[in-house]
C-alpha cells in the first residue's frame, strides 16, 4: 500500500519532478560558487540565484529583487527580522497567541535580554481580530507587530490586510510569518502594507528543504545575524551595506534555490487561487466526514469558515502519539502528533496538556485518500473505544 502523506504543514511532499531535476542539474552541470568567481560555471550559478530572486519579488509584490534575502528556512528568516531589528529597553512588540516557536522564542529572548515588552493578542477560533481590539493593544512604545498569516495548528487565516493598514497608519513595522501561506494564499507586500515577509521554500512553494527567504522593504534596516564573506566588497573590513550581500554571508544553497525556482514555476502554473481552492475542498470534505464520527473532536475555525488545509483532532480518551504510531505502522499514513512547535496556540484552544494529531493536505492529495483515511479513523476508534 502506498503511503498517504498528510503532513503537508510540516513539509510538502511529493515535490514536482521538475524540482528534483533542477537540483540535480545544479549539482551536475554548474556546481560552482555563485558570486565567487568570473568563470562561466560561477556565472551560471549566480544567474539561477538572481532569477529565483526576481520570481520571489514578483510573486510577493516587491519591486526590487535585491530586497529578497535567501535564508536556510523560515526560522532563519524570522530570527533575522526580529533579532536584527533595533529594539531598545521598553520598546513594545505586539504578536498573536497563535505564533510558532520560531516567533515566540526570539520574542521571549528579547524580553529577557533587552527588556522589550511583548503582548500576545488573542483572537477567536475563527481568527477574528477587530481593528478596535488591535488599536487598543497598541501603545506609544509599539515598534513592531509580528503576525502569522495562517496557523500551523488550526489552519486559521488571520486578517493581515487589516493589521497592515493599522501598522501603516501608526508607523509600526509589520512582520508577517507566511510559513503556511506562501504559495497557497495571495500575498502582495505593497497592497497589504507588509514591511518584512518571512517564508520557507519547502512548504507551499514546493521547493527543497533548506531553503527560505526574508523580503525586507527598503525602508527597514536590520543588523545582520551573520558576518563574513559575501563575494563583494572584499577589501572592506566591515560587512557591506548593499543588499542582498549584507544579509547573505557565506555560500548560498544553489541546488536548493534552483529547486525552489522550479517549485515557484509549478505554483505559478497551477495558480495560487486554484491551489487554495483544491486544498479547501479537501479540508471541508474531511471536516464534514469527521464531524459524523462520535468520539472524534477536531479544533479550529467553524466548518463553513475557510481555513488552510490543516485539521487538529483527537480521538477522545486516547494518546495522540499512540494513534500516530498506529497510522504510521499499521496503515502507512504519515501525519503528526504533539504540540507542533506552537504551545501558545495549544493553550489558546485548550489542548496544551496532551497535544493533538494533525492532518494536513496539499496540492497532490485527493478526495480518495481522505475517504480511505476516514475509514481508518473509524476502525481505530472502534477498536480502541468500542
């Protein structure tokens, strides 16, 4: 029996064949160091890097490709955005109670080390945050708002357009974590008033692991996380000020970025609206099936509220790790159990003590797979609970 892969929120799989081909081509045909030489192979590698930078800028509404900074993953990108910002003691950061640890832990570090104040804003289970609620939480010292675009636990989609408009009005820097939405929901940094956008390459953009990016508006200045060789301005003892070099010390992951470029092409070819619609249809169908099974509890937005293709659930009275093991070893279904690196969100929905199982769908999943999986859920529930 082929594996049913329902762990797309962690990393998309399978990848388009073009992604693997692009990675192999980079390794086999132009595996040189981009920007570190004037020979043809180095130029070929640099060309692929630049072309991918241009694609990402266009996809997310950034005018200047030089503001696209390649990172190892979204965690790297978020740390560069948060830890590199010029915060001082007493400054205030506003975030949400659905943030991943890649946001929360840097914020908690700043709270302890710099005396920065942090507020986590609650929304309801549908992701509703009102403008009035947001304005009330802002103080004169608020320097940044950090918000996830979509929850990796519940699939809740947050109103980043409204938040962005408030940030613009108040002169507050707006950082968006698009880990779950890049390549799945439309994002335009200009229209949404986003100052910094962090995302991985290996989820909705269908690229390889070890890729990601941070897009930084020209008006935002950050201190680099890393200092070192950039392939430019080598005569200077200080880190260069030019972008993207300032934030890209060391050799980039050229094969990974080549694969990411192919993944972006697939996303554009399919159409972001079409991708989301496919994933939403799978999710809504699955929710409708699950709610008919007594003894299964799922969390997140109401069934008729659009969400990302993420469903956290429990089989009442059972251990989530045990159920995940049964799915894996007996049924060959890959999904995740635990706290999903987002304890704040679990606290918000009341599942911090035991965690949840999480089924998450992607571009290549099908209704037939969900039907098979629902039968498995019913079998497991009956065998354990009667």
